[in-house]
């Protein structure tokens, strides 16, 4: 154990403007009238439901200014000891499904393919402007208009030129009626473009499920959201995407970690059984091998039970994330979360891998470029090893705190 400050990369942070209407200047002029109609539809939807959502489609409250204010954002990252971050969208983007959170009714607005592509471009322009304030520390993830493959390839090229270093977000596939499954050959030009430009594929938890207005809706969403969020993993592995593009990386973020070990066992068993049809001639390596070579788990608000069960999968593939600034994330209790999750038992090398090394491999980050920042703001290993007995929100005087970082039992509590 040393007093050297550790480099921390958060694999899961969020950003978006204060209001949906703030995207307007980033849209091409010919789409602005349509966008005004879209914003008016959101306003009417919110007025009827009084849900408390922002125009971006996710809860917002005091302290959320870092979503759009770069100065506030850097201040919060510094307080958390985070040297660099990977940035996902906050809520809905122009012409997108609204609200972006699952388990609730949705706005009835059918966007055209052209509008969807324009919305992705507007969001990517907005995000590139935010990231340009400190490109070493901000790695933005681009939105792409799949299943329009040609438009998505064009967006990969635009995002690369715009400096969005976090890769692209893959939409969850909840039905074949919404878009072809990822094993469909139609996507091959898109996979090739991402590989050629070094753009990581990202799958973020959410899936935008809706089971009506009943009290069971939220529970049903939680029971299925993780599987839908990484459903495409099997498509990519078994259809040979990683065999054809060995340098392509996939990050699956904010989906907890409890499913990973059993899934790999199941995939390997399927692989062996499928060889009765000479499947290994199609796929020469086992699913586990492709997973270890190409895949990473964005372990947002990693809990102590998840960390304790990590074994080789976690040491090689887990990437810690704060989920800034969401209430279920670690901010503003990141120091306490790190102490609770890692404590005294995680070896130094494994600690460094999960806090920065694995993310650096996934996203092609030069950790050396972050060292000067980490030397100023990062926690020491000794600070992370300091025991913590009472977690935020557990003390009688503590304020209510809904972070999933302090789960003591299962995937959700």
C-alpha cells in the first residue's frame, strides 16, 4: 500500500442540456420546425402527466448543472477523484423516444428515419462541444441512427472527426419488428466502420420497456432490463463479428454484474453442443475467449458483493463507473462507495485494473496523459482501504440516499 494517488476512469457518466429545446441550434435549419412540434408534444405530455421529468427525459434536481455546465462538471469530477469519464446521453435526444426511462408511459410521436438521423447528429454536435472543453478527460459516446446502416456509418465518420472518443451506443433490440437482430448481415458495413475507426460498441442499461400503469410495472422492468440491454452480445459472438473484427471492443454498462459468470458458462455449453453441426468451423474460438478478448463490463456503482464475486472475469473485464450525476450512482459519495466496494481485500493490481486499467484497454486511453490530473485529485490506496461501517443514508441522521453502490445483498438491494 502506498500514498501514491490512483488514476480513476469512470466508465459511466451522463450529459445533456438543461432543456430539450436547447438542442435546437445544433439541428440543421430544415428540421427545426419539426423539432418545435416535437418539443410542443413533450410539453403537452408533461403538462398532462406532471411527471417531474425534464425535457431530456430523466429526473433532474439541484446539483444537476454538471449535466450541461462544463465548469460544474469538472468541479464534481475533481471532488470525486475521477481523472477521466466516458459520457452517455442524459435522457432523450431530439426526435427520440420520450421519456427515455423505462417503466412509464411514452409520448406518441413517430419520427421518420430522416428525423432520427438528424436528431443523432444534433446530439453528437452538442456532445462534441461539451467534450471539447477538456478532451483528455471527456470521452463522449455518439448516438447512431440504426437500423439505417448507411446513415449510421456516416455518423461514425462524423463522430470520429468530431473527437467523440467513447465510441457509439447500440440501441437495445426488444423486438425484431423494431430493427433486425445484430446477427443480420445488413450490419456488416457498420461493424467494419466502427472497427476501422476504433469506435467502441456500447450497450447501456435501460431498454425503454413499458408495462403499463400498474404497480407491477417497475418490478417487471427491473426483472428484464438487464437481459434486454445486453441481448445483442450473443448475436455479436455467435455470428462471428469479433472473429471478423478482432480489434472491435464492446462495453456493456450499468447492467450490474450478477449475470456474467453464468452467461459465459451457458454460452460455452451452447458452443460445444452446436458443434454437432460443425459450428466450430464457423467460430474457431469459444465464446469465453471472444468475451475476454473483446468485451468489457461497465460496472456502474459496483457493489461489494459484486466485487467479492468478480474472479478472473472481473479482474480482466470490470470497469468501475460512478453513473454521475444520477441518484442511483455514487456521486456525491464516491469516496465512501470506493471504500465500501474495494476495502482492504482487493489486491493492488486488481484494484488498479478495475478503476482504470480495464477502461484504458477498452477505450484506448493513455493513462500516462491522466497522471498529472490523478496526482492532484485522485484518492490514495490507503484512503480506499479505510474501513467504513455506516453507509450513507443508514445513519439515523443521514439523508435518504438511493444509490445502488451500497447494495448489501442482491443485484438490486
